C-alpha cells in the first residue's frame, strides 16, 4: 500500500513550488532586473518583488509587487502585445553623477520602456499606472521627495506621450502595489503610516541625497 504525506506535513517548499516558479528562480537577471521570486499565498500565484532601483518585465500573469514610501513605481502595459512591467525609483535624477542607475527616474523609465520593447511592446500603444510619492516621514515636507518624484514621472510620461490611465500618488501613505503584466491589472493597498520602519530608512536615505550641496488618478483597485 502506498502512503501519502498529508499536505500539512509536507515541506512548505513543496507546497509553494511550481515549474514556473522554479523556472523564474533559475533566470540569470540582467543588470537592475528583480530576482526575488516567491509564491504569493494571497493571490495564489508566482510573484516577484521589486526592490528600490529594480524593474521587471514579463508577458505572463505572474504577480509583480513592491512597497513604496516616497518612491515611485510606474507600471507600463501594452494592450496589443499583452506585456507589462514595473520599476521602482527613489529620486528624479542623480544630480552630480551616477545617473546610470535604476534608483533614478530618467534611467529607470528608459530601462523599463526598452525592456518592454524588447518583448514586443510599442511606444505608441503603451499606457501607464503610477503609484507612490507619499510623504511618509513627518517633518520632512520641505524636501518634498515624494512630490518631486511624482512631478518627474508625470512630466516624463506626458513628454513621451504615454497616457496615465490611473494613479494613486502623494498624501501620507506608504503603499503596497501589485501588478499583473499580461492583463495590465494593478491594485494598491494603502498601509498604516504609523510604523513603516523600512520605508522610513529608505526615504531618509533618499532625502539626504537630494539636499542642496551647500547644506550638507483615474480609478485604482484596492485590496
């Protein structure tokens, strides 16, 4: 007689694994490409987490997710090619150098668009959903990192003639963003602003970076 192990006794790696997840984990990431893959129990699908300075483009409905404070995530989608991607940048530009990094808006947007086009997308049929830019650290409003990031990405998309079909930006909330690149569906969850420790550390680092040298919309799905 063959005995089977009850599901609750099996290792979690067995329960939460799939051929597609193993395939994703085996990828050799390009510079700046996200590489933290996991199984998301809430959405019951393979997922990748975008860290600051990273991006990810795909043509299947894996979950692309990130968590934002003053940073911005731009989600681009081509409805014809059914390909989408997300980036996560911390600042509009590098100021005195080092602009070839996904931490900065100009490079992050170019990187995302170029990777989209490599997978069959066209600039003419791209649309965008924009998230983030929150003022999550009290007493730092004079630096306006979130406002600067938001203004940058909106101006960039307007210049590139990429319509923004929905956005959830500014205010005081950290946000968790989930994006499905094959369908273009995006969801955002506003997080409690009281204890976003990792985001506070991230935003303080960004804020220091933008200090002057002489000082030392549409509808959005909630889940």
